[in-house]
């Protein structure tokens, strides 16, 4: 079970609080969304954050629902004809699922647990893609039982498994189309060659299965926007060949790889993707375009607050210790070669000194920040790590220095929350947002 002992703070992020003081905020109790307490100014909201810090010196996350909403708005503005299926594996917090579902986002699940979490929020199974090319049989049976039909495959063996356990599935053949510059390449593990795709499509048809389209994934952390039009070109060839054989595909899944907190890069990707589809308009006319963004939505939505639990003063550099490390929140240090640089919650001095930050694990690799200039800090001071929503909350375990997984708190403006409620009221599912705790 996920931690549900969460407060919901309605207002602005701590960073915004320190900069803009002309808006009001409100706080909702832990129990009921309707129990609203008005807060007169941002300083009081800042004090609410500090009250959380007084409860425990353990780390905690703060999710900015407004940031999540803004990311969704930007997606709909730049890619209005590409339906996003949020990659739940990135961050499976129920509150994130509920808000995105209310806004109209669909979902990419890779396991039975993820399917269960999304379905538990009242999401229609028709809004889910089981986007794992190699599925456990028990998970496939679960998907069939709960009428989750759309899914990917990339081998004949997977087709045989689907034929046996979920013959009514709607299938997308996943092809390999890697970006040249990418943080984590997917193609070495998943995706058939484009040349082999038609053979798999023919095989599916002969087996009496419903093949409906094509999927690809350029890789996590794509740094080459041109990878998307290149992959669209490969899909166009397959669509044309299938049509010549009398096989009419209707869906193309452009996968993930969209960046977190990089609106200019995302805008470039969207521009090239739309341009490629326009160039192939005859081929893609009537095709349902979908995508699987994960960190694009979750990454910048969360900040991690970590207190300093130890200090070592060396001649040339000061070492600071926190109780979250590479086994969990900061796994990106070794899995993606990324460094998350913190901001001191309170800076007592402009006298910046060379510093580094360690996690709690008794291994040398638990060096989180190798080089950073920080003001002199004390034991118990807090550091704020931005952009900590992707592959962090979901993977953050209970370590030997923590009594439990970090708690998760949320904040949102009254205007943004009204927008979510209005969108939810218009949806046919009417999701259970009253349980937003």
C-alpha cells in the first residue's frame, strides 16, 4: 500500500512563495477536501511548510498540482492531436493519476500493479494501454479480466501468449527506432526491426488476432528531437505496406522520451513531430496518434525536501549528509548520470563555499552531488531538490536511516483546483476526487 498520510496544501510552491507575495492561498485538512482553511498570505503558507519540517527531520516530497496542470495544458496546446497516455511507472502516486485522469489524460501501464492502481481511480479500461512487450501471463489474464485491450508486442512468442490468454486484445507492434543522443536507449532491449514488423503483423492476422497499429520509443531522456520524424517515416512505410495487403491499421504510438522541465526542447519535438505527420498527411489521415509521456508530467511536479543529518569540515570542501541516496530518490545519479542540485531552504550567508552531498548508504557510489557552492549550513538545515518527480517517489524505499518512506504533500491554487473539479464534472467517469488524500 502506498502512503496515504498526506496533507494537501493549496497555494504555491516554496520557490514561488519567496518571490511573489500578492496572492492568497488555502490549506485543506488531511481528511476531507471540503475542510478548507483560508490562509491570508504566503508567509503563513511558508510557515505551514516549516511546520512539516518540525514534525520530523525525515525527508518528504511536495507535489505541485498546478505544475502538473500546466504541463498538461502545454501538451494540449503543442500536440492537440496526440493523446497522452501517462507512463504510470514514472510516478504511480494516486493523486497524480486522479488529476491527470480528470483532465482527460489516458494511461500507460506496464504491470498488473499499475493496472490495478489506475483502475482503482475509476478510469475506464479503454483509456489504458498495457505497454509492455513482454508481459507476465498472470498480468495478461488480469488485463483480459478487466477489459484492458490495447497493448504492445514485438515477438512471435508474445503473440502466442496473447492468443492463449487474451485473444480479444488490440495489438500494436513495437518497432525499434532509437534516438542518436539519449540518456537511456530502449531499442537494444525492446522493439523489433522495422523490416520484421510486417512479418509480425502478418503473423498476428493469420492467428486471428486484432492488429491495430504500430508503436515505438526513441529512448528515455531524448536529446535529439529529429528522432521523432525519423520514426514517423518508418511507421509510414509500414502503414502503406499493410494497407497494400488489405490490413488497415488505425493507431500509432510515438512512445516517450519527452523531457522534464525543458519547454523549449519539448516545443521543438512537438514542431518536428507535427511537421512529419503533415508531410505524410495522406498516410496518417484518420490515424489515432497517442504517446507515453512520463517524466514530462511527473518530473518538475515534485520537489524533495531533505534535512542535513551530518557535516564534515575538510580543508578545501565541506561534506553534507542527507538520509536519501542512490538506492531510491537519487537513483538517477548512476542510472542516468544526472545530478540534482539543491537550493538551501534558508540561506544564512552569501559566502558560498565548495561543498558536496552524500546519501546514507555505506557505499562510495552514494555521492549525490560531487561539486556545488553552498553557504555554511548547520545540522538540521533543509535542502530543496527541484525536479524530483520522475522515478523517485515510486522507487524510494525505506532505508536503514528512515522509519518509513517519505511522506508526500501537495499544493494547488484555488483556480487550478476549480479547473480540475470542473473537468472531472464533465467526464463520464466522475473520478473520486473527494478522496484526494
